C-alpha cells in the first residue's frame, strides 16, 4: 500500500504529532495567560510579562523541534534513533538552562515565568489522555 492509497500518509497529512502540538500550543497559551494573571496580584512588572512570553515561546519552539525529531527518529534504525533523541533532549535542555540562567542573572525576564510554561505540556497531555482528547 503506497501513500496515494492512504490519505493519512499523503504529503499534506504527514505529521502525526501536529494535533497534539496544536493542543499543547492552544492550552499552553491559556495556562500561561492564567498564570501571568495570577502574578498580577503582586503588581505588574514588564520582566514578568517578558518571562512568561519567553517561556511560552520557548515551550512552543522546543516541542515543535521535539515533534519533528520524533517523526524522523521512527524512520531510522534503533542506534541512530536513540542518538537523535539524545541529541534532541540535550539541545532542548541546554537552551532552556541557558535561557533561564541568563534571565536569572541579568533580570531582564522573570526566571519563574520562563520555567512555569515548561510544565504545561505534561499537564495538558495527561489531562487530554484522561478526558479522551487527541487534539
């Protein structure tokens, strides 16, 4: 069976992770806005807004990269797939540590505002699993 016979495998629908990523982006934006709104109790700070903005942006970027790595890794042999996923994880965590440490050291953005949105994908996917949503 080739790609033309199965519309799910056609060029337009090659991304298996796209529905999950869209769900993460949508609910992640809502949760980030909610958390930022809670911080307004202590007053508005531009660094807080920038921290949550950077945190949400980085969360979206890293999960886009993670999704692409996963989709390409399944086409590789075991050894190459493991190597690809290890590099993916190391790169994502290195950039997160650099971003968070730079924010904490310089104070240009709130450190916790960057880190909190990184927790949302796990929460969203777990809730989606229990609620029976796939996208």
